[in-house]
């Protein structure tokens, strides 16, 4: 619980009983005396008042009036993709080979005659109570993002934040999950950061964090290289953090075991060892918004149209995972399957398929790249729209309650987000110019 945020809302509402209410909230979590809870509440209110309306150009944050939840940020749908486009605008043009504007899985710079590939992934927010699982899946996700750029990972780093009342053992459990992947792949976890969420101002046991990775490449397989005439291949997928979360919060706990594998990494290593990476135009992992979301991003980045065959896609989803998703009426094409998408010229398809299959990983041709834009899904030969929804497929009870439909005022919210991004850019320009002048 964010007690600073609670205090600021109470101050703005001129709540006369704020101190007592805040003490009550604190006592719901902390095993302390009421006297001490009131002392904490008083100190929080003092700090909240001082920082509520600070003066100075650097102390006036940009606001849009649109919340993260309203706009679907982090929900791997239209609002999330739009926000990431705006992030790229705020960053601006860079000297990188691949940067945020490419909407790729990782960024790339040149150094010492090689491509240096860098990425970071946040742990799944609903796995806070399952730190080992969170660590395993976020480490695997970070390595996937390096591999799909045609690179070989060389190191990992972690960032862990646990709220004030969280058990210290969460840190160790989370690190154990990360280093399970590390030990099995030989890619070391070499550095990291461990902090409390919000310091003294956030109480409870919540945990969050991320894992970053660095890799080296000679040939890149970025999305922008997808070209008309290419074919699309996909490996088997059993999901990761998203599928684990679905299984956990619907009481289908046995399905979690299906997600614990390194098949994606095995497939990528086999392609690297066989020297086939240079034959591949683009790769990506099926994560953000599922195949629907990845198809949109690839189509936009490369300026092409992607056509998928539903029957081929379905057969590559882990049987137990697919059964769970079907039973819960969750669109398997709109959630993270953690499968590998490979886009390559058709003349190299046989070698790529054989190479991956030799590792015991199922893979097949699931579609093609054409001239045009957007994406299509063929079901029994009929063309169906394949655009992502406002949010990824609702895969927990609360997500089903929130829903996937686009809000009626989405266009208005986009305009507000546009204005906020533009203001942030102006703020950056102003400070840069000021510092350059000395």
C-alpha cells in the first residue's frame, strides 16, 4: 500500500480525519502499537504536504490526466503499443543501430567491431508471491530477447524491489529462480540492485523487479528485415509468466510445470551453432499481446503484411496449456506463448526446420510475409482480422472483469497522451540547452 499516495489524496480532499484513517491502514499491515502508527501517519502527512505542490521547473511533473490502467499501459494491447511509440518519440533519434523506435525486443549499438545487444524485462507483476517462478521466467525472457536479435547472451543483471513488510527470503528465492536459468545456460548473473519499493512509504509485501541481459552478435535478425516472400515459422510454446499466472489464479496449478523448460533457448542455440542465423531475416518471441501483438509490431516496423494459418499455430501450443486456455475461454493468440517466430526466405526453411527439430523442439511453417500492411489470420481458408485488442486476452478473473474492449474515449485519451509526450520532449530540450550553455 502506498501510504504517501493515500496521504496526498486525503490532503487534497481536506480530510479532517486523515491521520486516524492512515493509522488504521498502517495497523492493517504492521504489527505495531496505535501510538507508533499515529506517529508514522503524522510524519507521512508532513512529508506529503511539503512535496504536494513543490516549486521549481524540475519539480513540476508533466501530467496527462490519463491513468496507466485506463490507457492499458502494460496490458500488451493497443494502448500499451501506442505508449511505447510515444516513449520512442521522447527518447528521440539516437546513434544506436536498433533503438526504441524499431519496437524490437532489444537495442543494439556497435562497439569494438561487434554488435552489442542490450535488453531488460520486468518480472510478471502477479508472481510477487511466487518469487522463484518470477525469477525463472523473467531471466528466460531476458535471454530470449537477446537471442531473437541473432545474438549470443554473455551476461545477466537483476533489479529486485521488495516492499517494507516483505520477507527478506523473497530476494533469495527470486535470485535462485534467475540463477537456475543461469546455471543451465552458462550465462552468468554478474550484478544487480536490491531495494525497497518506495522506501518507508510503501507497506506490505509486494515484490517487483527485472532482469537485463547483454549479448554479442555478428548478424542481426531485427524485425525491420522481414520482407515480402519470406515465410514465417514458429516453435512450440508453453508460455511463461503469463500462463503460470493463469494457472495459479484459476487453481490449475499443475499447468505451471509445463512452462518450466528451456526449449526456446535450445532452438536458438542450435541455429547459432549451425551458422543459420545469417540465413534468417527476423526473429521474435511470442510475448507482448501474443501472436496478435507481435504481428502488428512486425508489420508496422517492416512495412509488410503478415498472413498466418490458424490450424498450424494451434498445433504448436502445448496441449495442456491450450486445453486450459480453451476451457477458460482465453484467446491463445492474444497471450504470451513464449514461442519463437522465425522469418526467413523459403529456400532456407528446410535447413532451419531440421536444425530446430534435431533439438527435440517442435516447429512448423505457420504463415508468410506479403506486400501490404497489418496482419491476417486464415481459418479454414477464410480471412479473419488479426489486429490486437485494447488489452491482451484477459487471463485472470480480475482481467476478465476489466475486459478487453477499447474505451469509447480512447481517441481523446491518445490526444492527452500526445500532449504529455510533447511536453516531456520540450522539458528535455530546455534542460539540455541550459546545460550546454553552462
